[in-house]
C-alpha cells in the first residue's frame, strides 16, 4: 500500500514563506515524477509544480519565480518552498506522485495540507 503524507501547511502573513513536505512510502519500484497541486474554495485543482525523475521541472504561471520544488531521491520526498506568499495562494495543497509498483504504474494523491495566507 502506498501513502503520500504532506506536512508543513499553516497560516502565514502576505509576503511570508512556508515549506511543504511530502513523504512517499510503500512498496515503490520507481518514482517517475512528484508534484504539488492546489485547490482553492470554489476552484478547480491546479498544478503548482512538478519534478520528474528525468526531465524538466514545471511551474504554474501564478507561482513562477516565487515557488521552488525539490526532491530527496533517497528518502522519496518532495518539497515545495514558497516565498512571497499572496492571499490568492490560499488553498489546500496536495502531493501527487506517478509511481511504478509491482501491480503496475499509477498516480497517487496525498490527503492535502491547508495553506492560508492572511494578515
């Protein structure tokens, strides 16, 4: 069984910084990519950033230059470093992973962590 567990969310003032972490655990053969998505109330879930094992890191237009995604390949973790946070960054942030298990390849989601940017 695969688990993605996020941590690091919370309340932060506009202009502040926050770091989210996500740990993938279970019988994982290969991690093809990990990513962060977010969903604000009344809006669709959107890509924040993705980082493949091989390939180019991608950022959503609204976070380009402010957020940085990184991975710890040994510990199967992904991080999202968020700087210059704005109220419109308020959302539930979800960890996402494209994994190969013994049963095949599939995409998995964490349960999400709330980020609130407010003064």
